[in-house]
C-alpha cells in the first residue's frame, strides 16, 4: 500500500511560499502551494495522504481557524503551524487542540523537513490503517484467501476457473500456507458444493488405520471391526475428497488409491464388492512431488495421475505486501474472540511484520496476531511496542537471540522434539528448560495444527 506524501503549503507571502516550495521539493516532497486558507480548504479532503503546513498570520482565515476547520474534517490530518514571535501563544493553544507541530520563525530548512517527514510517516500509518479496515469491511466473506498482491489475485482466479472444470487437483505449498483453505474453495466454488467435503490428513494416521479410514470395511474384516464402516472415499462420493500431506501416504495405500482414481470405484476391506464413487480428489503436499529427490517414496504414476492441474500457494515471504492486511484480519478476529480492543498498526509493529520471514507462513502470523491481541505479542523474543525501541543490554539481547533460534528450529522441524534438539545441538532437558524460560509453546509449531478461520 503505497501513499505518495504531498505537502499542502499555505502562506500568503509569495516569496516565502515559493522559497519553501523549492526547499521541500529538493527534499523529495510533492508540494501543492496555496496563497490563502480558503483555497486550501477547497482542495483538501479526508483522503489527503499528506501533511498541511500553514503560516499562522494570514488574512480572512488565520492559521488557528484554518487548523480547527481541518480538524473538523479529519482529526488525524497532521497540521504544522509556522509562527512569528508574537504568535507563540496561539501556536501553543493549537498544539493543545491537536496540531502536530509548530515552528517559530526564523527556522533552518532542515527543522521543517524533519518535522514534515515525521508527520508524513504518521499520516502514512493512519491512511494504511484506514485502507486495511476498508478492505476488511468490503471483503467477500465467502472468499477467505485474503491478499491484494497480483499472485493472490491470480490464485483466486485460477481456483474459480479450476473449480468449474471438476478435475482432480494437486495443491503445492509450504506448511501453514493455506492449502486446506484452497481445497475448501475448490469445493465451495464447484457444482459439488451440495455434496460432502471430506478431509483426511495422511500424515496424521498410522499405516494400520489409514486404509480402513479411506476405503471402509465390513463387520469382521479384521480384529476389532465389530460393525460396518463407510470409508472417507465413499462418504465423499458426490462431493470432494481432500487428502492433505499425501506425500506421507504409505506405499500400499498409494497403490489402492491409484486404482480408485483410475476406475472410480472402491472395494471396502472384508468384501469383494466393487462400489462406484463419484468424487473429485484434491491432494496437497508440502514438498515438490515433481522432483524425484523430494518425492522420495511417493509413486511416480500416482503423482502423474493426480497432477491433472497443479495449484501453488505462495509462501508469505514472497507476498509480503499482503502481511499487514492478513495481520489486521487475524488481529480483529482475535480481538473479538478475546474481547479486547484491536491494536492499530504502528511503525514498530509494521517493521517487525515486514522484517520477519514467517517460516510458519499464515499459520504463524495468525498465532502472532493472537498474542498481540492478548498483549503478549513477541517475535524473535522482542515484545512488540507502540513506541520507539529502547536500548537492549547484551544479556537481554543474547536471551532474545536464543529464543529466536529455538522458534526458528521449531518452525523448520514442525514442532518435532527429536529433530529440533538435534538441529540445536542441546540435550532434551535443556531444551525443555529453555522452552519454559522463554515462554515458548511447542504445540504452536506441531505439523498439521492450524487455527480455525480464514487466511
């Protein structure tokens, strides 16, 4: 969200107005000059993205009255007043009423430039927060793939097009990027939306259970099968079957799934009966199944059978312009949930959002927004503050860096203790002691865990 900072400069002295205009343009500002307050009032609107600079002593409408009218129009518009020696009392009164700054004549050019830069930064944040709220209020609640970047607009367009084609789809994307949401949209935007949307995480079930879950079984098919069970595939007939983390599916099950995709029929365990099914399969993988190295034990023929259409979900670090919008959505959702007031975007908060790489993608961002809503927002061990950062002593900096390393390792290893402590090179007991000391919840990083709601 780019805002071009403009400066509305109001002064009835032609020489001073022109001199200040040249100074500010050399400093990189776009200046709109006015010889009187009335002309400026006809030009300015609440959508003005810049800063107003005005002399106090002017005919007809002086600077103080001009400021008060601007404040009625937009209380957040920064107004800087330029005063002569005899106008200091008037300027102080304006500051008490909310003027951004006053500068006494004569003043060095850099004093004015610095004040305008600070005011422009403040205006940028105000306008960004307004735009974020406007986008959120006008957003289609049935389209949870939030994002204004071209890649996200193209993704939504592709999903709508593919949904109507009713073909099997392979969704590729990193952990936490929103593959499950994309799968849900393919179902909701298709003719199958009246049928069931059935989801199964292939990495969350042991090999001994997954076949029964997928294909179903007859009573007595195996020890413990006391009654007939309809499998996920048959239950999804007429709708959509979503197979998440399909790269984790056991080889024996892959063979049977391939037959289902080719024949569109199933044979439940414990019977020779073939039952036709009408389903669309949407599979998701967090690795590149087209790469033999990453595909590992995943069958090549099954990959090609699933790969009718492939949709890629970009990681958050590749669409950083969407982060403020996503964060605002999650923050407002969390504020409603926790019954707190949503925090406005500040320069410190925005800087942290944009500097972080978000290895956990949208899921990590949603968790962070919940912590901010609770007043516990930390990233990399640093508390998010609405004010300028304070000096950090070396011991504190070391603690913050250690916490960041642990969080990064947990994200990279999806919360798995064994691989995380191997990556960190520390004993298990030390690992748990450090989690407790830094207030890190390992459950936030466990594979497959995702907060409910939209992305």
